[in-house]
C-alpha cells in the first residue's frame, strides 16, 4: 500500500487528503491544529506530531499551505518533512508559492535526495474533495511519470508546463488574472449601483457579455447580494498570490506591470479591510460613495 504524508488541512488540503484515503493510500496527516484532522483520523489517517513525523517512511509528501514562509517551515524547519523523508521520496508542493521559493525549495530538497514536483492546483474546495482539481505541474518528465500515481487521486487533468518552477509561473499568472477580473468587477458593479442602474439587468448583461469570465460569473451575483458565505478564497490569499505574480513580472518584464500592481494595491486594502473573509467582500470597500 503506497504511503502518503499530507501536510496542511485548510480549505483545500482537507479534501485533498481525504482523496488519498478514498483511493486506498496509507495516509499520515499534519496540520497546525489537530481539530481539522479529526474526521480524517476517524477514516483511517494517522495523526503525525510534526511534518517530520508525517514524512517518515512516506513514498510521497504532499503539502498544501498558505505561503512561502509556511512552506519553508513544513519542509525545512526544525521539524520539517525534509529532515526525515527517505531518499527517492516524492516531494509534491501543491501550495501557491513564489517562483523563487519554488526554485530554492526544489534545490534544497533535491540535495537531500528527494524528487521535487512543482504542482500547484486550480479548483474550488468542492473539486479538492472530489478529486477533480487541475494540476499545474513543473517537473522533469521522468519525475512526473513517477509522480502520476500520487497525483491521480487529486485530479485527472495534469498540465505539464515544463521544468520545476513552470507550474508555479502559470499558477501565479492565473491568480493575478483572477485578481484583476474580480477587482475590476467590484469597481464596475459599484459604479452601476451608484449610477442607479437596475442591478438585475446588469447581472443578466454581464452574464451574456464578452467580459463574463468564470471569476466574473461566480462573483457578480454574490457581490450584488452581499453574500460572502462559504468563503473559498480570502482577500489575504488573493493579495499574496497577486503580489508574488507582480514580483515575478518585475523580474521578467522591462515595463512595470501597471495593471497587476493596481490589483495588488486593491487587494492590499481588501486584506486590511477583511483579510479572512471571502474576496468578494471587496465590493463593500470599493462601493463606498464619494463624499459630497
């Protein structure tokens, strides 16, 4: 029976870990708070005292944490998985991290004899729990072939962008574009509201128009209704991803990424306003009327 260590049981990670149990893997789990693991433990997962404990004997270690700092800690910290993982084990980083962190982490883990797979994902928590994520992979093709049995429980769509780091590049592009779409939507809806337009007609027109991206279609009715229930992606996380993307753009492009930088500024304010609420709540920040 293949053995997986899964580290990070947040909105996405919890469902992903459950997919390994459903697929018949032996699973060790770790999270900062054990409460999020209780139902997985009841289903047969082993609770690990630390990432290092989880990684012992694992054929693959999969992480889904918030940012560079959390990734660095769970892999290379005092109790990090990289300290105990066996040589030849797969190190699968599904978190959205900065491009430079992905490259640095890959080198550090490869130096310890691990096979690093850069594999951020797209999809909402329901897709994570049902094994229907899209995996954005950066890895050597031979390493990807070794990893496929451990990626399959998470999703059947694997997009291989090239070497380590390339999956993260695409994920940052994707999330920066999402930030731009959502911030632009909030601004457009705020204008429509204060101009006195029929918001039902506005929503119908948006849904049938050329600007109707999946992000716009998902968030437009929620913004108009001020419905932020079942938060799937917070303002703080969107800010983090957009900031990582703009940092990469500044390293690669001669021109300053003006639109991306504006989205980062918007989400920095949204993070200060409501960091842990759904990102759709940005509409409340943007829709405040002009004084006078």
